[in-house]
């Protein structure tokens, strides 16, 4: 059991407390780190998998192959997994009772925390002092005025994780570079990485560099702004050769016995060009989606638009495209019908010579 006496803690924050940020906080000096809130039913439908490439333990959602929780040896005995559950009636009752006339912009109440800490025997963790905490020494001041055993930090760490360094704050760009390296090292999703960097940049998102960052779709594009493009490119190329594809492959054959049977459609795969390609939405914008590219090319060449036929087994989907007298599909099972159509369109584009294998690799779509 974790000792909560005299500790500096990274507080739980939605979409912030993923593995790269937790590790960065620990390396800067945090004693304990919390995950973001993870919903119980996501774990119940997950499989525990040892990831020998990243040296992590992954809990993989069986329905779509996404990572629910990823951890590694470096944070062992220092990470707290925060679980949440859902009960609308109970949540409404609590909402009517509490946390109504106060918001994050309001001042914290150290006197009330002190009152509680002085009257109970269990360790009390003080939270809510991020507006007053600008450097490491402020953490101890907050601990003293609240009389608490430990201090938990959220926004101050979100803005600059080096707040945990006893030696002092590091420049923002240094923190971002270290965070991006960890995101690359642990194959963090581009969307989550972008969200965390946005919270570090804050008002600087409106600068020319900030606007350039906001236009980024891939991890490589984000890294290039902080001179880490080659680092990212080489790591991702290595991981690709080792078999990492952005998310785990889930197929009907390795699903756990389902709770209920869903209707499935049998598909004739004779004479179908097949390729193992996945669709990663974060790597595309609305103008270059595979289906959009394919339909645009068909129109320019006076061809009829492709016809899509989708198979569903449980919550997994696969689509066959019929286009210009030929049929195409991906053998990668997607988490919804739209994604299945997009991955099939990628196969079609590749077979037509409209995208190269190198382009698919950059997009993280090719699966060996």
C-alpha cells in the first residue's frame, strides 16, 4: 500500500494522466502519480497483454483494439489507478449536494483543509493550490498552511510538469521536448499527445508556431516543430518493423465469449484483393480521407462510385469495396462501419497505384 505521508503527487486529470505524462512527472520529482479516470466497464471488456516491444503491460479493449491502460516498470509502486463507475441517479443526487457555487477560478480554502487535517488521524492530501504554486518551494508552503501530509498538484503540473523539480522550473520548450520523446517512446496516440501539449502552450496556441502546431495531425508533424522529427521517424519505423501499428489487432477469433449474439453477414472473399491495412483517424483530415480520395478519382475518370458491403461480427467490422469491376478489402477488423469502409478504401487506393506503401507506413496503416 502506498505511503501518503510527505509526498508530492500528480493529481488525476482527464486525458492528461497517461503514461508519458506520469513518467515525466516521476522523473522531475513527483512521488506518486494518478491515472486519468478510467471507467470500470472498459476494463471488464479488456485483455491484459504484455507488450514486449515497449516493455509495457497493456489493457486492450477487445471491441476495437485501443489501449485502455498502459503501464511500465518505471512507475511500479508509484502509480494509482483511478477507477470510475456510472450511475446517473446517484450522480444527480451528488451534483445537487456539492464542489455548486465554486469553480476552478475561485480561490482555494486552506483554512478549511487545515481544520479537517487537524481533526482526523489518517493522512490528508491537500489539492487545489495550483494558482498559488508557481515553483517547487511553493508546494511546501501550501503543505504547511493546510497542515496536510502531502500535496496533490493538477493544473500547475499540467502547465509545466517540471514544477516537481527541487532544482527549479525548466523552460517550456524543454518540457515539451521531453514529453514528446516519452510519447514517441511509448507509442502514445497523436490526439492525446496533442491535447497535452495544448495544455502546456495555453495562450501561446495563438502564436504563429502555436497555429502551426494546431494544424498537426500526426505525431511526426508535432515532433517536427520541436526538432524531433527524425527521432520520431526512426522510432516509429523501428516499432513498425517490430509489429506495432497504433492499436492492437482484434479479430472475431480471439474475442471472449460474447454476452449476446449479434447478427453477422457472411462474405464471399473469392477474387477479392486483400491487404492488412488499418485506418487511424488522427492521421487524416476531412479533406484527405481515403473514401474522399477514391470518390474524387472516380469522378475525374468518369467511373461509377464504389459500392460498400460491410460484415459485422460482435462489435467488429470489415468492408468489401466493389469498384470498376474489382473487389477490395482489408483483413484488419475495425471498431465501426465507417472505419471499415475507410480501411477498405485504402486497400483500393493502394492497388490502383494512388498511394504507395511508404505513404501507408507514414500513416501507420500498413500491418505486417
